[in-house]
């Protein structure tokens, strides 16, 4: 309650400061005469007289309305909105009124501007953009009708010139948040002469140039980082002259807009808005808005899932975490209401029962994660579930974040992890007080999967070395014996778990065929030397001597023979896929574990719960993969095995009868919206401070960036604006693999999806939708539902398409459903057909692009070379690569390997293994040669690779293609291919974005990406982040290469490889 009151006070102070201070608005634009302002605030569109008018809200919707732009006559306003769950284009009267939706496509359409008073320009990823990380440029009438692509190139922005003769384009894929990026993927300005069908690049700065706008038919303004900060530049396209209109040095300009005649300009710098003459004096505009909350500042929500849980010693109580709060529930089907034990707006995590009366948890209430406890103040009800008087108190703060902790079986010691790699052990009493803190480890790597021995004397954990191989270590909790590597294997071993009798240490290992299997180590030599029959006899004798309930249970004392302990390992499971999540039965005879069938793809997709005897026998499924069990915990009495299912539901199995029982908890939260944004900012910032791969943060002051951007982020009136400003802060580090994404959003929107046919459309103002082209492999290309170019769809499910109708509006809700179309042929014949629209065309667009490259390779090489495109550096793409070595390379002299537009992954070393094979012998089977002595040389190129190697092999010639959209692991491949001398590298320099990355989850379900490991080129000792792979031969790809069915980079690669192969013959 204290936190909620404090948060309310803080919220009031923030509101008062907003009334006196600047608000954070977005995307200001000007009326045609430059005297009025449009902007987005609270996710709605506002209008204001300049310089000091009273803003008026034009749209009122839960959706995020943005990028409002006036028509040239000032009568209409276009904007984009996610009212249907994805961004679409709308238009409304300039005075306000009901908006009219113009686009309906299941994708995010981006409004660019007005082509003329009757037509809008927008960007969209539709059938034409096959693989490029950009957009197609489209136009659509404000009266309605079909969208039409107007450019045979990809781009991210396009503005029509005043004389309607040219388009001013922005091309390039680097995020504009990266103000200091200097590299091949930077954004540049181009012009496209419509009549001459000619593209011309007009800026060549190595950083980002963007937001180009016409001043008049000869001059443009645009944003550029050439001064070190984003400033506005004025450029004369005829004279080539250029000058800076602004000289900002502390913070760059985010966006700007011009009046219709180019005489007035408005621009945004952080939360400041400036307005004035384009080439004259500007003044800061004060925008005062007294508005109600867009959403309630305190949001009440009910959750049925849980994020994490802990069992009380009796397992009658279950503490769990939901959305950063701690709850307690009862292990009873009729008691469903969860009771709150600790709540935000700070984040409470990792509940752990110290005993039945006291629960430990960690919270960052004091600024970093510290150890807290909650207990009952009611002497008559010490049960935390029943008590109405709770006391939350701080146990201990630490110099670093408390990351994890583990309670010993005797509940007298606590192992805990501070920051990344400090492992400590302390004594803990029944009230939670710590003493005798002892540091066991202090390194860069985090010990994971820590497990206490049953006698509370030893710790076992897995730890990575600098080769990122994970090994199992045993460590005395009092540090009397240093850590001992007990797995000693070059493949990953992880998550050790002691058997309750102290005789075995089980763990998961990748050592057998790359699958993750269950293994264990015999801790004593005498146990390891026993034969299976001897163990069976011992089990029978133990049953015969079974003690009575009155006999005192003998305390476990773990004995370990460390000499060659790693050699006493035994495999338990050998299933294909990944086994993990180990739990032992109380008698140490059975292992419960999780298994998924394929370790190389999605580990979570088909995970099931199994049990198996320690000797690998009696392997049984307990929970099917359809329920996706995870996070196993065994009750202390060993009778109940708990697991989370699917999206967080809790269940348990009674091991006596293997019956599955579901538990249902209802947890009611009151979410402080403003407090949560502050929490997300702080925790995300703190996580990056501790985890960002470069401790010098690329030379930037991370603490100063916090001081600058925190107030700006907390001014955000929507979650979208908060993430936008937060990502601007991240962009100041000039690092790849960064971003804050996802999370809960209080808005509630329709989720409309249109079925996709795979067609491009002409816009001719007539009834129906005229087909421009058909994407191969799409529903419209199939024999049973084929539609041809220049035919016209005139009705969908019996509804006629009028001239002002958009085809995709009729296709909403049709994905994967039989849909009736009426189609008119060029000759005027009408036929009906049933088509099954697709929810996505990503695969078809990609395959069409690859097929075209194969055709071109065959054409350029006259059939002598094969072509393979690697879509991503993931397992499915690698398996396809192996198949394509035969499908595309069989009978060819060499292959072209293409990693352009490849977004990365992890499989470079697999590809290197395939391409680095060198033939050392050849074989001739019986029957292949009539005379072995005379004919054997004819078989010198043959070798039984498929039976001798774990991967495919390619020993013929190859050449590789990369470009500025080759990213991350695709760049590592490009560096390796060139530096290891595997062949010639052709194309354009890669993006320069190579960091190993993970993610850190935040309270609202959002996550901040976490670059954690640098990559250096072995050949040059250069950090591959911000230093691209440089091709041996540089070739640019024409903007309209796809429309002309050409590929200049591919053509050069074919030419070079054929020359190399012919030279080798000589």
C-alpha cells in the first residue's frame, strides 16, 4: 500500500510538471500555409494554431494514430493507425470527423505523403518486395479503390516533386536511431525521374541521410548526421550547392516538415518543437494540453497464469510470481484465489520458501535487486496464505544486483549470485538473517543450474569457459575444496542434479550426436564398479530389509572419489532431441525429465514429461507434448511432481498413481502505469549497464544517456512513445542487435487479417480489381484457382467490388478459408472459382526470388554453375543448404553461395565444415570398373562422404555473394569465407553488425535485447561490429534490378568463378 501511495504522489507530481513543462508529442507537420500544426499526442491526432493556439483533438481512439499530413488544399488530413491491429492508411476532414479507411492489407502500411490532392503515397511490403529489408512504394486514391505500386525499386520513403516529374526517395536499411552509424547500410537520398525511368543517388555521406522533402522543384531539405548530430540541410539539385539550416550539437533533430510552398518549417528536437521560416529565424513553440488520461493510470487486471513458483516444505502452499508481483496460493482445487504477498511498481521476483512461515524474494525497490522476506505479523495465523497482517522487510542489500539464490536442503545456508559471476554462500537463520558470507567465485561467466548436495555440504553447477563450452563443477560450500571439473568433455554439460541418496550426479549433455541426453556420474568408485546384476540384487535385498516407520532415518553423508571422476559417467537416455529438466525420485531410482524430439529447431515446441530408471530402462511418458510441460519441482516428501503447462498453468502428478491434477489460480493486480514505465526504464538500463558486451559502451557515457533520456521517456503518453524514445537512447550507443520490444499495452484493438491471394493490382478507377501480376506459388497461381494478369476480380463471396472499394477489405477474415471469387477474363468472360487465401506470402515471395536467381545463374553460366541462397543462419536453412548441394550442384562445375539479405543466426561453422573438406583418397566399388588397375583414375573425384562425415561435403569450386543486408552471422560467414581462402567474395560490404545477443525480460512482458559477446576477425584482429566484411570484388545492385530481371552482383560472381575454374584446369 505504501508503494501504491508513493506511486500516486509521484504520478501527481509528474502530471503537475507536465502542466508546466513541455509535453512529448510526435511527428509535427504544417498546414499548407505553414500557420497551423498537426501532431500526435496520447496516440491521437491534434491540431493547433501557430504560434500559441489551443490544441484541439481531432481523433479519439484506443489505437495509435500518427503521422498526420495535410492535403495541399488544406481540406483533408491523412494519417496512419493500427485500429485493425496493424497499421493502415486513413483520411478525414481537416476540421475533424469520422476517418475513412483506405488500406486494408495484413501488414504495416506506412503513410509517406500526398502525391496530389486526390492521391496518397504509402510504403508497404506486398507481393513485389521479395526479400529486401525495405518497402514497395504505392499510391491510393482518397476516394477509395485499389492500391497501385508506382516504383520498380524498394525504398523506405518517397515524396512527389511539385512538378510531378520526380520522386525523392530514401534507400537504405539502418535504423535512424543510430545517429553515429557509418556503414554500407546507411540511408541515402535518391531521385527517380518518372519520364526517363532513371534513378540517381544524390547523397553519399556514409551515415544516415533521410526525411527528404521538396522545397520547390529544384531544392530539397533533409536530415543528415554529417555534423555528428542530425541537422537539417538544404540542397540545390541543379547547382549541387548545400548548406546546413540548423547547427544542433547536443541533441539531433528527430523529424521536420515543410509548408506547401516550402517557406515554413517545423521540427522536433527531443521534446522541443521549433517553427519559423525555412531559411530564417525559428522560435520554440509551447504546446499546452490539459487533457484527461488516455487510459486509466491504474489498471486492474486478473491473471490465470504464473511466471515462476516455489513449493512450501509441505507443498500445501505455493508462492508464485505474476507480472512482477508475488502471490501465494493453496494446493487445493477449490481455493483458486491468489493472495498478494509483495507488489510493485518495483519488480518482485523468485519467491522461495525459507520455511512455512517465511518467504524469501528479491526486489529492486531500492534501485537494484536485494534480498527481502515476507512473514506474518499475526501471531494467531502464521500461515502466509491465511494471514491478514503481512510484514515485508529488507534482509540485505548488495553492491551488485542479486541475480539468483538457492536454499540448502537443511535450510541453513543460502547460495546466491551477485551480478554476472559472483557466487556466495552464507548462513541463514529461520528468520532469514544472513551471516558468514563467503565468496566462492568471481568471474565473467554465470554459474547456472546450481544444485545443493543432499547433505548441504557440496554445490554442483555448470560454468562456461572462454570457448563457451559448459562443464559441470563440484564445489565445497565452505570453499575448503576448490571447484573440480567433473564432466571434462568438449561438448556442453549443464544443469547438474544430485540424487537424494548422494550416490549420483545427473546432468544434461550434448556429447552424443549433438543431442542433449541425460547422463550421470557415479560419485564413488565402488558404485561405478558394480555390475547391473549386482545392483539388482542390492535393490532386492534393500526391499527385504525395508525399515519400519519407527526407525530413525539415517542422515545422508555424501562421499566423493574425485580421482578421474569424469570417467565414471553413464548415459541414461538416448532419445533424438533434447532432454532436460531433471528431477530424481526420493529413492534415487527414477529420473523425471523433459524431452523434445528435435534439438536443432524449436526446443519448446513438442516437449513432454517422461520418467526413466537410472539404468535407462522403463522409459515412460507422463505428460504429453500437447501440454508443453516445463519447470519441474518435486515436493519434499517425494509424493507430488509439479510442472507448469502451456502458458503458465500449474499442475502436479501424484506419483503413486500417475494422476495429473490441474491447479487454477486467479491473481488480481493493480498496475500503476506510470510507475511501471519507470520500472521498465530503470531495470532495462541497469541490465544493459551490467551486460552490454563493451564495458566502455563504444566510448559513450551510458550514465549521462540515462540522465538525458529518462525524463523524456517518462513524459511518454503511450507505450509506443515510451519505446520510441527508449530506442533512441539505445541508438546513441551505435550498436547492432539493440532494441526494446513487445510487452503489454492497455489499448484493446480489433485484430483483423486479410487473406492474401498473391496478386499485384492495377488502379484504373473501374469496378473490380484488375490483376497486374501473379506471384508464383501463391493461391492465385495454382491450377485450381488460377488468375491471370489483366484479368479482373469483380466479386468476393458474392459481394461486387465497386470502383471505390478496396479488394483487401473484402478479403478480411478469409485466410485459410474457401473463398468464392468471380473473375472476368480479358475477353470479358466471367467465371467463378474457389480459392484458399493465404495468411502470409513470405515463403512464396522468398521462393520466387530464389527461383529467379537460379534461372539467372543458369543463363549467365550457360548451365555450368549451380546457385544456393542461404536464407538465414539457422538449422532449417542449413538443412536446405545441404540438400541444395545435390539439387543445385549435382553435375555442375561449381556453385554460387549467396548470403545477401541473410539476417544471421549461428551456423557459419557448419557451413565452413562443409566447404572446407579436402579429399584425401578416392574409392572404387566392385562393379563400377571392369579393370581396376586400368580404370581407377576415372574415379578420382569420388569419395563416400555421406557415410564418413556427419555433415555434407563440397570439394568443387565456389564463390560467395554478400551485401549491405547481410547481417550478423551472415557477416561472420563472409569474413570467414574470404579470410580462410575458400573462394572469392563478391558484392557490397556487409552491414557491420556482429555481436552475440540475448534478451532480458522486463516486468510488462517486454524485453530489451542484450548484446553480450564481441566477435573479432582472426585474420585482422578487428571487431566485426561496425567493421563490415569487405568483398574482393565490389559490385552494386541496380535499384530496379528485380523489375528488369537482372542481377549485376550475381552476374559478376558467375563470371569470376568460371574464370577461376578455367584457370585451375590450366
